[in-house]
C-alpha cells in the first residue's frame, strides 16, 4: 500500500500446580523472595547475598532463567509475559519504557534500524491490543534492508512508508496511530484486529478519529480491499459510539 497523505494539522494459561515439580528461585533468595542463607552459619566467611531482582528487571531466556524455568514462573504467577520472550515481575505496570526495553533486548540491530512496528505490533505499543504471538514488522520497499536472519516470533512485511507514517520512540520505530488504524482496517479483519481498531478510534490522546481514518482510506483510490476496510471502520465507529455520517 502507499504511504498515507499528510494528516491535517493537529496534535498529532494457567497450568495447575504440581507440588512435586521443582520451582526456580529468584536470584538472591528462595521462592518466597527471602535471602538465601550463606554457607557459613557464623556469617564470617559467607559471601553477601546476591541482590534481589528489582521491580524494573526484565527476564529473558538465559537471563538468568532458561525457557522451562520462565514458563514455570509464569505458571506460578511470579512473572508475566511482556512481548516475545521477555517477562517482568507480576504487578509491575508494562509501560512504554518497559516495552521499549523488551524490544531493544530482542530485535536484531538491522531490524531496530530499518524495521517499523506495525499493525497489531503498533496497536500493542499504543496499549490498544495484547502482545501478538507473532510480531509484525514493516520494512520500507524503497530502502535496502537485510531480510535475514528473521528471528522466531517475527513476521516481516514489505510496504511503502512515508515520512508521516512513522514515529520514532527511542530505539524503536512504530507506525503512527493513523497509519496503524488504516493497516488494521486493510490487513487485520478478524476479531483481534477489529478490537484493536475500535480502541484506536476511541482513544482521544491518539488523535485518530473515525472520520480521519476514513478520509485516509479514501485517498488510496483503487487500492484492493479499500471498500471492505472502509466498512470495517464504519462498523468500528458505530461500536464505540462515534458513527460516521
């Protein structure tokens, strides 16, 4: 699909417990979070306890737990998934800073430089969708980009991106809310895409009202799927109480 036209001015599982199963301990303590005692009961020669994980720590395979241990900690309610294979302590808000740290730790450098989070990836970034099982990453057709290696859990899509389609957030690029809504309407017609589209249209701080999304879609002329996408936007607008005339 083509790049969007310039926008108008404006602001812009749980697993049953298995008592016999050994559970990993968090660094510096037992499963309850208490510091593990040193080997010397007198304390004279015992090394100091390893630091407990901070609330802001991210956990990835091998840092410090393996994948099996991470799954066990998720099943026990200690950790929650963030995106791909990154996890955080339960109860910690998954802010944009946490998302950016998780993405920066997992995306290869060539995709951090050239890739753009789009579709459900972008909707997740804007807090309008759950993290997708497979993370869509857009690559601009007009830029020379290495296509391999592609890490597991990512799906690459070659598209046309304009200067007003991309927002830079620290080390990561993401499609703007308007381009994200247009892409959801065009390419993600199932329930997950519909729910994300509705949340985008109904989020005042994202400045992506239904009329603007419809106008952007109409600008593509004979783009395949445009009429069906306009119908999805119209239905989503009604669902959130912002019907189009």
